């Protein structure tokens, strides 16, 4: 493979089935190494890295620096399904590489559909090396590109000013998309049919690219699995305490120009290790840090983006039926085999989570926060009625809250925005309820946990057809893999994920429809989705938060003032109801 921009690439041809192969081009650099003065800088792509002679493209490039002992339970359970060498990649700060998987078949006249994968990992960990697209590419005849992008402090640290604006990991993704757009025809891919897709943090990335002015025109379809782009973005104000932590950890001067020079001189292993306890890395609204909306990846918070500013393309999104079940097991301890949740713990956990979301508008505010407005409303909605002390029921209600708040509500709100866009593109929503029948997949996952985070991915990537592990996959799981791969590749080709006897209807705000993916796949299963819960999180909860953080009355502890405070809460509740009605029906 050659062009005027770079020299030849040595490839790897891999036998996937007895008769079918995939052509792999691994470890292709798409930007200059982000090291030395380019640490904490936007990726440099002019000029692109070059090489002389034949470049070995048969091995992965290094993955971006991270601590591998920080994997969460759902990640560990997925990794055990992979070959050992695939689950243990190498790491280096010089990590901006991509990998291309091409069908070993006759190229269609229009070129192969190109699917670009953004991996997950909370923007803190992750690597393209564990996402082997060989089965998917061979069986579905699409071209797949997997990319590495900077993570944790390297990808998302900001000084909250122009010295380090942040969002470097997102800019890496854009640089990779530019490379694909410019060069993928050399690999028989279509530069006019590029689909971005991702899971978890990768899904958040997909949604944010649809809202970023820097990403417009670089792709034509999008798939976001189990990641909410609406409620996963922080502000520069949120990052200020992180700056103070970093200053203290490395003994740097607080002046931002001095701080950045200091951090660029810190050994990479020390930099990653000493900031590993900071787990809030991720995209931010960066107009302020860039001193301008021009050049910013996210000029506005996703909740404030106007409909006309969304780059609306055909869109597939969805979530699993019990996203946070494994995180819950990590919280309560695996010795609690039934996951029972006593009512006092149920209420305490909800209050703590709700109260943590109520933050003063600024650190100098004299307003009194009223977190009870939020926590009591959430408890009222999720407590069983009539009140029950059934600890299994309380467990299930708490897990419903986690899936609905952190995944379903935001994803479906975004799907509604896409479906109502003037461009009249279609959005499709699924919920993945299928629990694998293969024991190696569900071992250590109790039946009550259902289908947790990441448990659709073995089917998306065709793991039941992999030849490099000793797992004996159930026939039903192979059928589900065929279905998932077929729907996603069909969408990549045509913009419609319906296949065979499965008619997947578009999602509309006034007539929402969700494809329930189980052994029997169907639309609009009666009672399968609690739309009132989604309305609670999307419409009522933001008003509660606003009211809880804007109570600027002087409230004291005297009995008389307490009575006055009660009246304030009543008045606020009436106002909340009025505003909710206005928002929903005006």
C-alpha cells in the first residue's frame, strides 16, 4: 500500500474461518508523537509521520499510558474472554496509531463502508488492541478502523485557560477521522460512507462529535452504545479543584505557564501513577479555555446546544437492561450473593448520590443549598409504592435508577433531538436484554444482575465465532452475534438497521419505540420501558437541581425561620410543577 503521502505498508493476512481471511494494517501513525513539547497539546498532523521503505504493519502500536490495575469488574469479565496476548497490550506516550481491517474480498464499486471505533474506559483506560474486528469484517463485509487516543491526564487535563485548554483526546479522535477521510480509499474504503461508533466513553465521544463544530462533515452515520453524551461533560469550573490537586502532587508553581512546563518534564510513569486517584477525566466545555468559541471542540454544554447546531446523521443508540449491576456488586461486596439492599441503605445511597449533585453555582456563593429538594423527590419516585422492605425489590429499584438516570434518559433524549432535527434523519433505539447462554460469559455474574454494562459487546464483535480461545460458545449466542453484527453492518450500508424478519422502527419523540433485543426481538413490548422515569430525569430533575442551587434566602435555625423555610419549599414545589408543565406542553 502506498501513496504520495507515505511509503509502503507490510500487511498481515489472518485466517478467520476455514475459507475466509481478513487483511490487517496495524499500528499506522495518524499524528506526530504527542511527547515533549507536544504533551498537553493538540495533535500535530501537518506534516503526518512518514517512514522510508517498507513499514511493518503486522503488529499493534503501543496503547496510550494508563494503569491497567484499575480495570473495573465489567472490564475484567470481558477481558477474560479474549486471548491472553490480546488482553495485555504495550503502553507508550507515543501512541497515536490506528488499525485497519479490510475484507479479503472483491471491493464493491462504491468501496467498503468504513466503521471507525472509539473504545470505552471512562476516558481513563482502554486500548484498540483488544477490539479485534476480524470476525465482524469477514462475516459482514465492512471495513473497520480502531484508534488509540490520549486518556486520563494526558488526554483531558486543563488549566481552565488557554495554556492547556483540554479535550486533547477528543482532538486526537478528530485527527484520526481526518486521516481516514483522506486515506481510506487507498484501502478500498469509502470516504463518503464513514460511520463512527463506540461504547461507554466511546459512545459519549460519538454523541459529542455530533455536537462539535470541529467534527462536522467527517462522518455520515453514528452508533452510540451505553454512553450518555448529554450529561457526561464537565465545565472549567468543575476542573479548578483538579488543577489544585495536580499542583500539590508535583510541587509545581500555580501560574499556568509554569505549571505546564513543569508537567511536561515529569516522567510519564510518575505522571500517570500519581494522578491515578483522579477519576473524573473527560471532555469539557472548552470555549472559555480557548478564549473563543472558534476553535473550541464544545463551545456549549450539550444540554444547551441548539437543534440547528447538531450535526444530525442517521443514528443508532441503546443500552443494556441492567447497566450498573456489576458496579453495584463492587460497591456492596460479592459476599452479598443476592445483592440484598436494606431500606435504610437504599435511602442512604440515594440521598448521598442526589446530594452530591447539588453544588453551589460558584465557590463564593452565599446561597443556601437545598439538596433535600432533589433527594426526597428521587426517593419518592423510586421507593416501592406501597412501601416495601423487600430487599430484593429495593435492589432492583436502585438498579433501575442507575440505568435510567445514567444511560437511558440521556441517550433517548439525544435520539429525540436527532429525530426532530430539520434534516429529517432517522434515529433508532434498542435495549439489549439478551443474557448470554455460554457459561464462560456469565460465570460470576448472578442471575439477578441480568445484562450488565458491556455484555452486548461479545455479540457486536462476533466473539462466539473467534478461533483463538478455548471457549465453547452456545449456538443461541452465535445466532445473537449474527443478529447484532447484521443489524449494525446493515445500518452502516443503508442507514436502516432492519434485517430479515426484524423490523426496527425509527424513534420519534411523540411515538417512542424501542427495539427490545432478547431471544425474541420485538418493538414496543408492553410495559418494557418506563417512559415516566425517563421524563423524570430529562424534564423534572434539571428543574429540581436548579431550585436546589438557587435558594438565596437567609434561612436560620430558629423555630420561626424553620417554618418560613418550609413555606419556601412548598412555594418552590409549586413553581417546579408550573415550570414542568410549561416545559412539557407549551
